[in-house]
C-alpha cells in the first residue's frame, strides 16, 4: 500500500494494488474509489483531504493477528 499527499491540491491518494483500473466510483463529493475488473478496490482519492478527512497527521500501525 502506498499513500501520497499532494499539498498543492490538498489531495490524498491511497494505492492498494497496482492492478489496472476498470471503473471509478464517486463515494461522496470529495472521495473517489477506483475498482479493477472484478470490483476490487485499487485506489482511493480524497480531495480537500485536510478539511474533509482531517488529514493533518498520518500514522500506520499493523495489528497482530489473533490466534485461536
């Protein structure tokens, strides 16, 4: 997964896979997702990210798997 932030346009782009984009869907006025041919998410774009998504700080934490 790759996360890019473009400060000149206040846009965040999250890339989940490198598959080809088949379709883009508007989720809300500022959020778009790109889907592959099977309907799986490829990318997510958030416009006006600081205002609409509160993107002032970004952190990543991988949670351990639960074992039975």
